[in-house]
C-alpha cells in the first residue's frame, strides 16, 4: 500500500503525556492509515474509508 503524501495527525483521544498515541492519515483517496506515533517508520494498519467511518462511529458510541 502506497502511503506517499499521507498527512499524519494525532488522534484527539490520545493523551498529551508522550505515551500511547495513535496517528491517523485520512487524506488519501481510498485508504485510511493508522500507526503508533512512537514508531512512525513501523507498521501501518490500513482501512477502507467506509470501514474506518463505521469503526469511528461505533467507538464514539462506546
């Protein structure tokens, strides 16, 4: 999966203490990337945008 041009942003639910942070790149057509901010060159999970939207919606519901 080519994530060239991905603009990573920290999740709004990540803490500010430098600990466990998740970054999301949702600016690319057809894919959403998710990675650990402590390991920016490490593995990236990729999701179909519709699946990512469903995940976020369900997570907000608790």
